[in-house]
């Protein structure tokens, strides 16, 4: 009976995820469906077992597992951890259609802090498509990362490229639980961590209109044999899927909806994917390993904690003078602890909401007749910096940038 109930829940979850996939993107309905699908089998009320500080150190066994996986699926041409379909033939199922060359491994830190990088080149024998995989291993953190670049080096248009997966791989971790965080909608439960078993039916996660409202693209897979944290570069409409198999988890990550024929000289890239390996059944170890790697090898070396104060959210309609006056009302203790003031969306002209003005990248002259400089100067006079929100990756019809882009054929990628 219990098995039947679990099967029904997995089926319901799969149905909700399918509904989400075919629903209107950039909609509240999709967001609701996404979160509902996660709640079918997921739980939020759980605790991790404490881990002594000494046990957080990356072990030799974890380093060895990462190295073995890296060599087998990235520094090898036999079972690549990525995939792309050219015409109607996928790379993984038609390796003979490609010439693949694995370059030497660099010295530590030659390309990335603390990492050893290998460049894998690919040449499609039946077209001018050329690939370049930049794969880096950070053995001290049992972590590896890679990005796939694709270019049309030929003289004519390429075949249609689709299903361009930065990650298409199997992790033989055994039966696994998944820990994934909700995104920001915004709602009271934003970023809540949810635990659920990986389903034998496909579990799909993606952005909503290019924003990580439903989920964050960080997936902690706590398997019976080992664990791994998979992170997906989240710029734009990222997509990831997970499915429990007999031996472990099948994982895929890509930029959703990509389908294009490349003109000569055109280049595209996949989202970056990273994997952080850990041993034992405590998923907290995986999170801590991933964070340690990010802090040591990804964040800028000169980065330091910054404290911000949100001076305006997307619903604010204050004028420049009103914002400057507001600075004088900030609690002195808060002012002293603040490094920068943050102005969110809506500082430009819009109609019904901040979202329909995306592409009017000049300050609203009715509220900021002298642009934003007086406000910036007022912050600088108080020893503070100014952080301004804008969104360069999309543009709304009817905005100034959209109208200008209409004069340039290659400025906008439309959605059919």
C-alpha cells in the first residue's frame, strides 16, 4: 500500500511539473504550479545532524572520487558529461560524428584560482561546428566545473542545434534524496530549503521568465553511496532535470528553449555546471564543501562583506527630492553600518508596473528631472555608494530600447 501511495505521489508530481512546463512563462500560475509540485513529496520541517568543525574538511576519499569522475567524464572522449543535438543526432549517441581532443591539464591556478584546467576540443565532421569545453578541477575542494562553447567555424549556416546541454550525466550515487531551495517570488517562504526523494519520473526545475522565482539552481543529492551538489549557471532561462535510476541519478542542465542554426562566426555557450562531491549521509557536508569552494575559488579575491539599505523597491514613486530627504530620516546606527543604498526597479518610465518599462533605461524625467546624479551625490556626501538595479537581458515592447532595436536586425532574440 505504501509503495502505491508513493507511486501516486510521484505521478501527481510529474503531472504538475508537466503542467508547469506547458504553462505561460513569467506567470503566477507557473510559479504556483512549480511550488505545488515540490510540496507533493517534499518536507520543510527537518534538521541536519551537527557536524564537528574538524569533520568538515574535505577527505582524501572525496578528492579521489572527484578526480575519478572528472577524468572519466570530462578528460575523456568516451562518456562526456555534456551533450548537444546537431540536426537530429545527439553527440553522446553519435560520438563517431565528432573528432574530440583532450588537451593537457594546466598547472594549478593557471586559469582559475586553485584549479587545474583542461580544454577539450570538438569538431563536427559533417559541418563547420566546433566545440570547446573548459573543464576545471579543484581537488582541495572535491569540486569540478565546466562550460561548453559552440561555434560555427564554417562558411555556411550550420544544421539546427538543439538540446544544448551543459550537463547530461549519470551519477552512480545510488538512491538519493534531494535538497533544493525555493526561489524568490517574493513571499514569506522565499529560499526555504525542501527535502524530497528523487523521483523515478523526471523532476524538472527552471526559471520563470528568466527569474529564479520557483527554485534556485542548486541541487544537493544525498545518495546512499555518496553525495554531490550540482550548481547550474542561472543567467536567463536555466533548466535542470533529475531522475532516479537503478544505479543513481540522471541529471541534465541547459539553457531552456535553445534551438538555432548558427551563422558563420556565431558562437554560443552553455550554462556553467559545477559538482561538489562529499561522503556520508549528511547533506550539510555537501553544502559546506560547496560554500567553501565558492568562497575560496569563485568569489573575487578582494571581495568583502557589504551591507546595503534598500532605499526604494519596485513600487516606490518618490521623487528625487523626496529620496534625498529620506536619507536624513535613516537611523544614525543604520546609516553608520550601511555601505551602499540600493534603488530597485521602477526608476524609469513605465505604465502599469515596473515590468512594462524594462528597456526605458533613462530616469523618469517627472521624478528625476536632473537624472539620478543629485541622489547619487547626496549618498556620496554621506560616504555611501549607490547601487542601481537594471535588467539588460530582456526588453519590453514599446520601450525606448525596443524601438531602437527595431532598426537593428540582430539586437533582439524574439520568442515565438
